[in-house]
C-alpha cells in the first residue's frame, strides 16, 4: 500500500484553503438535502453538477463526495424529532429515535445519531484503505445466489422486530412483501397489481411508503393526544449540550455494536444493488438480536439509534469501492455520482488502480473529513434542535404534513404518490393504534424485489443447485443460526420468573 500517496492526499486537502472552503460549503448543503424529506442526496448531486462543471477534477470530486457522504447525517434530524425520515435509510432511526424524543431525550438521541454517523463515516473510509488489496475477490464473490440469501436473511429480521407477537410481525412483513410485487414482472414485463396505473409500473415508492407508515400516523396520534412531541416537561427534558455529549458518549460506551454495525454497513455498501435501506434495517435487526434486553427496542433504546446511523454512513465508504474500481455503482446515489465523475474527467474502472490512485485517496479522505465536519456543525446546533420537540402540536402538525406530502411528491414527481401516502398513512395509524409492529412492512417492501430478482437469476444460472454454492451455504448457515438464536431467546425469556419479566 502506498502510504506516502495516502498522506500526500490528506496534505493536498488540509493545506489548501480552497479545498477546505469547498468542504465547509458542501457539508451543510448535503445535510440540508438530507434533512428535507424527499430531496435526498441524488437530487443534491444533480443540482450541484452545473456548479462543479469546469472545476478542477480533484476539487469537483471532493465537493460532490463530501456533500453526498453527510446526507444521512442530516436525515436523522427529522427522523428523531418528528418521526419523518429525511431519507429512506433513516426510517430505521425512527423506531427508537422518536420514542427517545417523547421521553424528553431528544438531545441524547441527536448526539447518538451524530456521533454514530461520524464514526460510521470514518470507519467506512478506513475500511476502503484496509480492503483495497482484497477488493477484486470480495466483490466478485457475490453472485445472485448470495444476493437472494442475503435478502432472505434480512427478511428473517422481521422476527427480531416483531416484539412480543411474532404472528403480527410476520403478517405485517408479508403485507410489505405483497406490496413489493406491485410492479412490472422483472422477467416478462407484464403488469402485476398495477391496475393500469403508470406510476405503479416502477413499484410502490419506498420514500412514500416510509412516510405513510411513520410520519402520518405520528402526526395523527399527536393531533389526537394534543401537547407536543415530547411527553416530558421542559424542565425534565434532555436537550442541552450536556445531553448531546451524553449521546455521543453512548456511541463509544456501546463500542462493540458501533464497530460491528459500521463494518456490516461497509460490506453491504460494497455489494451493488442492496443499498442503504437494507444496510440500516439489517443493522437495526442485528442490534436487537445481539442485545441482552431486546424488549427495550421500540421504546427508546439508544442502541436502536446508533446501529442504523453507523450503517447509513459507513456504507458510503463500501459503495465507493465498486463505483471507482469497477464502474459499477454501489447504490443509486453512487450511480449519479459516477456520471458526475466522468463529466469531471475522472474515468472509473480497473484503470483507477494504475493511474488514478491520487484521486482515490483524496476522495477517501474527503469522505472522512466531511463526516467529522458534519458532526461538529450539528453539535453546535443540536440543543436548539432539541427545543423543537416541545413545539405545540397545533403549530408542528401543519409544518410536518407539508414536508411529508412534499417529500412524497418530490421522490418521483407523481401526484398519485400523495394518494398512496394517505392510504398508507391510514393503514400505519391503525397498526400503531392497535400495537402492531410497523418496521416489518418496510423490510418486506425493501428486500422483496431484491430477493425476487436474485432468485430468478440464480435459477436461470444454476437451477436449484445454486443453494449448494459455498457462499450460499455460508448464508444459509447464518440464517439458520439467526432463527435458532431468536427461538432460544424466546424460550429463555419464557422460563424467567415473573418478577424478572416485570423488570
């Protein structure tokens, strides 16, 4: 490994006031696009392309990667404070982030999210440096067979997120899987449950589904209950700078979880086609599965904020690898970034390993520095953001609903999505009211298409024998272990004395 080139790239950034200026401009822009539901990093890159056109290739690429890498850090803010995900992958943060806000711990939840995002981003960059020599065999080891079983592994997490009722969780999860089949058949191109509606040809929009399942029910519940998002009074609330630093400390107190979910996010990001939604939910499920007290999740467990936020940002490092060295984008955001790189005169592909490593090192350092800058910026404003959780519902609800409907429209520029939003919002409200788990719906919707497409490809290539491939057998083993661990936990919990259940 060229250590001299790595540190020269860092010096190139920190010794140039111009490059530092670009980072300080790109980071708040990226956080803004993440914090406004429906905008997201993809739209941010598209809008930034005219401004970086004609720039020096290094400077332009640094600006774009810095902006893109902090989008999910910004998306955590509305997820935690209002239950409105800024981006699709931030939906997993709502499950415990919003209950923390209701418990008067908005500052702690924001601190945990920012600390986890910064740590995940730095580990994502370090991960690239570590695995570059092993890159080719790792990326090429994943075939459709492993994709299918990885998606199946994610779907088994429905059991972990079902709380006390596995049957309810499975029913909601299968409802999400059914919604995933509303699209054109990927093999024949025939319509499936689209009712001749053109906007459903590409399937149910994930952003709209997440907003409907989480944002609308929370606003209805807030309107019915009255008051503010935080149930604790202001005097007992935790939103000052001390509570923000406490949340950051939680990230390092749970260092094992933070490290594991960061690495899981990196690996998932490195596999083209899975994306941030899968990374955040799989890591959230891992946090529940590995906890000694899984019953706390969904009620305001700080680990439920840490796990998806580390994954969201670390997967950007992983997805940068196939994008730069194989010209195969690791995510939809990276696909747009790939086009922007080509426009700047950077030619991703195997040739990067021979003649483009100076740009690669700059991008890796830019990704890590952007995450550190984002954390510092957010820490400064976090106490003020925490106050928003005490805004009265009659002032907050119209604002959040406007953001929600705007997000549903902007995600695909289709007014029909707003009708779908209302339908899913009503469904989500009844699920919430009668204590049915909502996360399994989103998991089924996200992982269903990945599982279906990979299954068809695997059957075409190998037939049923695809299950006997070495990578597939490893994934099957993980699935069996995951289910066995869950059953063991349920049995162990039932054997506890009644007084221990009460705790």
